[in-house]
C-alpha cells in the first residue's frame, strides 16, 4: 500500500512540475507583417508538448485552422476574427492556415517536440504550395526550419 501511495505522489508531483514549465506563445493574425501581406506572426514555432499557443485576431477577417496534425492529435478551427487558444500535447508538425486567405499564403507551421510526422508534413506542404496564388514559397521556407530534434 505504501508503494502505491509513494508512486501516486511521485506521479502527481511530476505532472505538476511538467505544467509549471509549460510555456505560452502568441501568434498574431495580420493583414501585413514583417514577412509581407496575409501573415501569421510568427509563422513558425518550435514548442514542447504541454505548451499553449494563443492565436490572436489582431486584424479582422482572419481565422486559424489546422490542415495537418500528427497522428493522435486533435485539430482546431477558430471563428473568423475570434481569438483561440490551443494546448499542444502530441509531438510532431502541425500545419495551419487562415481559411479565407490560404491561397494568399497565410500559412503557418508549429513543431511540437520532435518532427515525428516530418515526411507527411513535407508532402502536405508541397501540395498546399501548388495552390498558392500569392506568396509562393512561404510555406516551403517555413518547412526548412522543421528539424528532427
């Protein structure tokens, strides 16, 4: 019985410690930013499992929604011009877009821990690149930041 209590206490402390180190990030949805028009800023994040991203509708008319997630991860979709907070718990590469402006290259990449689905993410990014009317090459450039680490 004592071993069970000790094991439970160790698990509880471990979970609390993991949450204490979780970080919060903000991604702005913008008409114009440092990388041009129709951007998420920053458009690439490398975070850790348990971290949270706040998608902020800094300019009206944008949303944020996933179009590729790692196996076992849930996708997300915000309402237009509404902020959304997403907690990431599954490692891998997440690709997302502003649905009204995805053909204008309003795309982003979040890597959570290791890029366990890197091949699938590269294929999805290449397919999305072919649909771009503006800002061609933006997603391809963001994918260069994806690492196996």
